[in-house]
C-alpha cells in the first residue's frame, strides 16, 4: 500500500495536501502511483475539522504506526525532516516528497522530491494538477483554497508568493466561493479556538520538532485573533511547558502566540530559553515573566525558526 501522509501534528495544509495528492495520483497515470491512500499521522485539529465539515468532506483516517508493514511505501507531504515523520516509517519506504519547507534529507536511494518555496504544500500540488491538466472537483477546490489561506495567514505571512494568490484565484473558478475574506476570517476563528483544550493541549496545538545543532527543539504556534486570552494564563502554561520539556527530553521549547489580525507574535518560554531568545531577536521586548514580544514576525518557518536555529 502507498500511503500519502503529512507530519505528526496534522494541520489544514497537511490534511488537504494529502487528499489533493491522492486525487492527482488517481487521475494522472504519469505518476505511476495507483491505489494510494491518503491518511493522517495524528488527530486532525479543530481548524481542519471545521473546514472539512464546512465543505462536507470526511476527515482522513489516522494511520496507526503499529500497522505499518515492511512492504508499505509512503509519499510525504508538508514535511521532510525525520523528526516530524510518523514513527515506524523507514527511509527506504519513502517514494515521494511534496513540500514547501527547507530540505533536511539524507536518504540512501533517489526518490521523487518536489519542494517549492511557496506558501503552502497545497499550492505545490495544485501546480502539478495544472501541469498534467487535472481539475479538482468543487469541494476539493474549496478545501485547497482554505489550506492556502490558512498556511499563508490570509496572504499576510511573508511566506506568501504571487503563485499562492494566483492559485487561489484559479481554484476559485471551480469553487465559486463568493466571499474569500469571510472564509479567511472563519479559518482564523477556527485556528483561534482553545475550546475544550487543557494546558498541555494548548502547548502542543500546532507544534513541530526540530534538530538544531543536535539540540532537540519544540516550537508550538498558536495563530489567534485573541492573543490576550493566551497571555492571561501564561503562568500556568509556563509551568506546563517545563513539564513538557522534561517528559519529551527537549533542550528547548517555546510557544509562539501569533495575532493574525494585528500582525504580531509573542513567545512564551521557560527561563532556560531566555539567552537563546535574546540572541535570536534584536527587537525583543519583555511583556511579563516568560512572555516576550518579537514584533511583526508571523511565520514560524521563515521568520522565527531560522533565527532560533542560528542563535543555538
């Protein structure tokens, strides 16, 4: 079985990219990837649940790593680093990578790698659809638009490219979404929701693990329109973050609280991260204990993680 799968903490772009790539593989025989199955590496987040429900599409099933067989193969979407890969997937089982992050690869054999510096992996897959003249159906086109708007923060992130804008425009000829601004705000609201989440779940709502100079680093990001609600409970979250670091054997951990509407990010840390943060961000401003304002930096991938990596 060929599984199409995203990173271990699936978001909207990962989920839609997997679904879109399966559709592409099914419709375009030139890829020679028949009978693939799109799956998730973990439970879908609230944003993904909300948008899939809006466009009347069932969520992808979660693959249990214990059910991976030696003969199974994998097409990875929206990630390429081993630290973000589902446990149990071996290098030799990977056949394809479709991504928009920097490459960190050391595989023993050649594979089909497609990494483009665009705002979302869904944009990359849409480009392949256009190349081989595959048109997504209306519901899938709607999900693809949503994924691009989500990953580019409504085109506000500096990861946004003209290709992302043109892709949304092209897809909307199929989707016929009348008010993209309204959809964008619905996405922002779903991203912001902390309903029913405990402190641990808030701190792992959208996290990625990195290997920076042999240091294990967790960066969680909360994209919100209600930044103050998270800051209100910061003392609790800092205590929980310290516990999370011990349990996951992390060298560093931080929670980025990004206000999508105000174009601002604040970072929640334990005391151990202070020297790294001060070295990474020239315009750092302390808000309160454990909370630092890093200014109009929105993208974890492009604005924040590279600065922390260089500081380490």
